[in-house]
C-alpha cells in the first residue's frame, strides 16, 4: 500500500484520475485538494466530493486551495468542471464526502505529517500549493516519497498558445512558473509526466468507441460520458485537442511498468516570453521524465479499473 496525496485542478482528466485512484488496490489516498487553475473551483470541489462519495471511501477529505496563478487558463476549458459536477451519475444519491476548511497547502502538510510512512504526492495541475507547503513547513520534505507531476515538456513545442508567449511551455508550468522553480530548488525526488509521453495518448474516436461498447459497466459509461465534453483528435491537432495527460500520470503511479523514464537535468524559466518552459541544462536539477508509454496497455488498464464499477 502506498500513501498518496492528490492535488488537482478539476479538469475532466483530473476528475477521472480521482475516480481511477479510488479503484486502485495498491493505493491509499490520504487527502485531496483542488486548485482554481484549469477549472472553476466550486463545481470542481463538489464533483470531487461526489466522486469520492460514490466510488470511494466516504470519509476521505477534500479541500479548496486559495492560491491564484500568474497566467489564467482559458475560460472554455475551465467550464468543463460545471459539466462534470452536473452529471446525473454523480447526483443520483445526493451524497457528498467531507470538505475540510483548511487551505490546500495546510491540508497537504497535515496529511503528510500525520502518516507514519512516507507519502507520494500526485499533482495534476500547477505546483502552487506544494511550493507554499514546502516554504511554510520545510520538514515535510523528509516525509515525501516523491512527487509525480503532470507538467512541463522538453520538446521544442509546448501547449501554450497565448499572446506574449513563445509557445514553448506546458500549461501547468505556465500557470505558475515560480512554483515550479521553488519545487525544483527543493530536494524532493520528482517524476514528471511531460508532453513527450502524453502526446502518445490522445483522445480519439476509436477510444471513445471502446468505452461506448462497454457502457454496461457503470464505470466505463462514466469515462465515456465525461470525455464527451471534449473534442477528439481527428484531422489535426488544435488548441482544444484533448490528451489523457493526467490519467496517464495517475496510471504511471498505479502501474509503473506502463511507462519508460529517463533522467534529465533541468531548469525552468520563471519570467519573460518562455515563462514556464522547462529545459535541459548541464548540472541542472535532476528529474525523471516519462518519455514513452505502452499505448494499448494504458487504455486496457484504465478501462479495466473502470470496469470494477458495475451498474
Ligand atoms: O497541459 C495539460 C494539463 C493537464 O493537467 N491541462 C489539462 C490537463 O488536466 C491543461 C490543458 C492543456 N490543453 C488543454 C488543457 C485543453 N485543450 N483543454 C483543457 N485543458
Ligand atoms: Ca489538470
């Protein structure tokens, strides 16, 4: 059993990650926090509490971050949280898992410190809450097994297409580049699931069909319906093309043999037109970066986790 604390930002793949984590046998979730980045925080928090109540241990606490980023996410993407919160499957039983009144960084510190064993941190949004936690309570570092983060890229192209930016950054890093700098300056072991691996798992119509074919399983239907709000990759990649970024990151925790990683020495730009860009440099901060994934094995794994939930 590994302890996992999950901080996410309420996108479709963040919330599906929560759902899948609750169905993994080798993982004990110790807390969940939501940050107001690629979502609106109220529906994203409600959706999290409903997912936990329906599919998990109803005592698991969720909390809301009060942090704000440098570069806001596009509104269209943030709206997905309202869709997720409104899904009938999450509202049928009118159950809500508990909400903590602590701020996310305090909740993170508390949940890590209270466990006897170390905790793995899973972050599928910006690193803002972790940066604040290590600045507030540096002693948590000794109790962190490692950080598994969806963010960054070492490709020449990122996924930020915004005015005054050069396009080299990944969004979670771009939202709060300084937080990435603070976490890189700490001694926490870091595994990054960067764009080099997530671009291998786009949402396609074939994947949708696999889920549609198995919708008699309530969990698989939940996957299919959730991903219905985002466009599939059909003709060419656009700014709204959806990949299974966070779900791949979460799956790499539950089943590490699905991915291949390599060590990179890194830095991050915190200001200017490349802000949020992670880059390779000699004598930089060592991180492990996932660069390859077993595509079919990954989709089989997540679909099999979802199949555990029958109607
Ligand atoms: O950069 C990927 C991160 C992931 O944590 N997010 C979405 C995932 O939750 C931002 C993002 C990039 N492109 C997007 C994003 C898109 N087309 N739609 C929604 N979010
Ligand atoms: Ca996310």
